[in-house]
């Protein structure tokens, strides 16, 4: 029984490791949302720059 639980936990952690953690996506999400909202009000360049900041954060944060 302990072996099966260990296998399930190991496989789950292995999947998370190869997928990558969601910290970068969580940090980048507000920038992407604000960039989309700003695109409606201002020229596209301003909103795209804000959303691009979110993309950079998502790329830079490795975990």
C-alpha cells in the first residue's frame, strides 16, 4: 500500500516538474489582463507593452 502511494506522489511531482510551476503564470496574469483592458481605451501599443511585460515575467521566472 505504501508503495502505491509513493508511486502516485512521485508521478504527480514528476508531472509538475516537467510542466513547470504556475508561479510565473500567476505573476504575469495581472499584467496580461490590464494590458487587454488598456488596449480597449488607449492605442494598442500601450496595452501591448503592458501585456508584453507579463510575457517577459512569465519567461524570466523559471519556476
